C-alpha cells in the first residue's frame, strides 16, 4: 500500500544498525510518526480514503529524508524512520521540516482534501547505550505520546537512557 518496508524489515535493519553503532560509535535517531486523529479520517471518509492519506504521507516523507535513512510502516498509521549518523539536534530539524510540510499539504483528493497534522517522537541512541529493540520502541512510543498528549502537531524527543 505505502510502498514502505514492513515492521519485520524494520526490526531486522534496526538490529543491524544497533550492532553497527556499538562497533563504530556514531549516533542514530529513531523517529516515530503518527497522523493526528487518523481514526476519524477512516470513520468519516472510509478506509480507501485513509489508505490514500497514508500513501501521500509516505510519499511526503520519502521526499524529505535522505537515501540512507530507513523508512518503514510500523503499524496502522505509525511510520518509523531510522536516521543513521544523526544527532537528536539534527533529527529535530528533519522532524520539524516534515511536520511543517505535512501541516501545509492538502491530503486526500482535489474534491475532498483534508488538512492533517502529525505528531513525532524521537530517540537518539549512541553505541555506549546498549539499547535493545524492545526498550527502544518503548521509549520511542513514550516520546510520541508525549507529543500527542501535549497538544499534537509537535515533535518530542530525548536521548536514550539505559534502564538501571
């Protein structure tokens, strides 16, 4: 549908990247994107229209990120992007550019266009962090919900912190 990689591919590639950052010690950021109030789009206009919105968002993201970044559909309307060689500061710039482009984009069709926004969560991981995929997704989810719970249409992020 979105022509994006799936969750299984994401986990495989993320596992490789986590091993690589340990060995080469460079930063990596994971970004999770969620369309604000997407359920209402599906409920009001139907799933075919919702699918079109997802395709358009995927396209918008592809045009905004680098070719080395890994973009995958995580589930539902959640999209995860892995940004190798990227600091939290750099990822915030990318996320904000993406958020603003989504905010200005007319989703849907010419006859029935929608103004939608996205919320974004970010986590920066370094080689010393010993991050696991499960803990990474847990922390990423927390950042995404922080963005949603603090008003939506925003980006929240933090450095990965090892569980004690």
